[in-house]
């Protein structure tokens, strides 16, 4: 079993999940037909081969209800057919699973290699793609991993977490746009508020959209606004009042102020609406996360909290057989490097073919863990002292955390800081020696 994944040509699927208990996987030597499925937005090409590689079916159908009914009828002529497809998620996969098809996802790079193996001239058509996938499945598929239906709770939680991250990215984009608009006509607002991710900053733009309106509002309205939004800290209160008083001394021209103020208010209102939607997402994510048996396990991870723990659970899933060792999980998360060795040449590269959502979650979790675990902070500091970048140090820290998480996950054990410290002491960890905390071995 290669360290790069579970199969030689197939994809280590993100959507794989627990095999249904009421179904048994068909033995590979019992499969007599192999199909290549080249999908597109409005139509799909399918080629079916027999065990000798002869084409027994070649057709195209539309991505409509009628087209899928036609596909199901034609597929009935080939019982137990195995299907190779260049994706592992989406509407096409869901419909194939509904038809109880035996699906083998293929990585994009592997699919390209199979096509070049069959057509070295470089010719590429949808039909050629389907044919090369079908023949690759027939010849190499015995070692590929079958895609199984996903647990509904994990599936919904994963989609919600990924959509929440997408909304957060939209919020960041809107904040950047708002700050640029304010730079053009309202520098005082940027000076008064450092953190533009807070709703109070957006409410300020809506209440006082131009420097002129802000100055005319007067001190009493300024103080009322700061009081209502709980911005009365002594360190910033007086400074903000001074900025408000001279806001009109350095601003854009009158036409710029009139035009850009409308855009600033629009962006601020968009941010308020988006923040409400993000809050609704988080409430639903917490509800689903609490229902899962592994919620306490992922919730015990230092620094994960109620935001990162659901994302980690959603991406890792609950199929223990999917990751036979810690390295397989590390490869999927992108923390394990990629090695290139040829003769005397040996290079190590950042792994880019991985689950991007899991990699981002591990990166954020590793960064947060430094505040809760002395060993994590010490390990990060030591790497930084060696000249490693912030991202590289967090990636290495995430690599260590995933090894711990994998063991916890396999044994269904909550994180125990004392147990971890004793294990570090037992194995003579250099990280523990640098931590300025006495640790005694359990008697």
C-alpha cells in the first residue's frame, strides 16, 4: 500500500463513508462489465466494456430526468457493472449512488495518464475519455477503492461547514471592498475602527455615512452610538471622539463623497445580512455536531472549539477503515510532504493534491492549539527559530496533531494532556525538554 494513498490509480475519496451494513461489496472477480463515465454539465458519455475489453455499449444521454431514466434502463442490461468516473462528489455521483452503481472515482491526473496511455497522439474527446476510464478500470481496478454511500449526518455537516467557510470568504471580500471605498472618501472611519469584522463598524457607516453627517451629529450622538455598541473602553473611547470631531478635515471631494457613500452603505448592509446568515449556519452546525457520537472526541481537541471541531469531524468522517494508519490521514490533509527521488537527486515538495478543506481546517486548528498546549507552542517556536516560515511551522505542527488525532479516533479516546505528556516523557521527546513545566511519570 503506497504512502501516497490507498490505490495506485484511483482517488483517495473525500466522500467515502461507511459501507451499508445491508449490502455486501461484489467481489472483483465477479464483475464482468466495466464502464467509463465522462460527465459534463448538460450531457454524459458512457462506454461499457466486457472482460475482454470489447465495447458492448456506447451511448450519450442528457442530464435530465428522462436522460437518467434512459441510462438506468440501458445499465440494467449489464448487471453488476463497475463504473469509473473522474469525480467523487456532486449531483452525478448522487444519482449514480441512487441507482446502486458500483463507483470507482479516478483522480484527474490519473485519468489524464490513462488517456495518454491509450491515445499517445494527444487526441482528446469525451468518448475517448470514457473509453480510457473503462479500460483502466478493467485492467487496474482490482486495487482501486470503491465509493460507498456517505452517512447522511456527516454529509450534511460537511456541506454546511464548507458552505460556512465560503460565506466567511465572501464576508472577507466585502470587508476588503468596504475598506477600499472608505479609503477613497472617509479616512476617519478607517482610523476610528481597526477591526472591520465587527458589526459595530458596519453600523457606524450606516449611521454616519459621510464625514459631514458625522461632524454635524455632535458629541451626544457619538457617545450614544459608542454606548449602544459597547465601545466605551477607556483606551479607545476618547481617541474615537477626537477622530469624529475632525472627520471632515481630510475627506474626498463632494462628488466622490456622494457617490462612494452610497456604495459604502450598501456594502455595510450586505455585511450585516451575511453575518446573520453565518450565525444561522453556525447554529445548525452545532446542532448536527452535537448529534454525532464522535462530537466529544473532536470537541476535546485543544483549540478546536465549537468552530473547528465540527469542520474536522466533517472532513475526517467516521469510517475508521478509511485510514489504516496515521500517514494516510496526513496525506489526505496535505501535511505530509511529497518526495521526488531519482538517482542522486532528492527533493521534497509541498503536497497540493489533497483535501483542501481538511488542510485549511488543520492549519487553523494547529495555530489555535498553540494557545492551549505548551508543547505545541514550543514546537512551533523551535521551527521558527530554525528559519521555517509561519505556514511551514504550522504544517509541521498539524502533522504531529494528526498523528495524535488518528490514534484518538481509532481508539475512541478523548484527548488527555497528562497522558500525552507522560508519553512524551517516556519516549524522550525533545519538545517536552524545552517546555518549562515539570512533568512526572504516572506511578
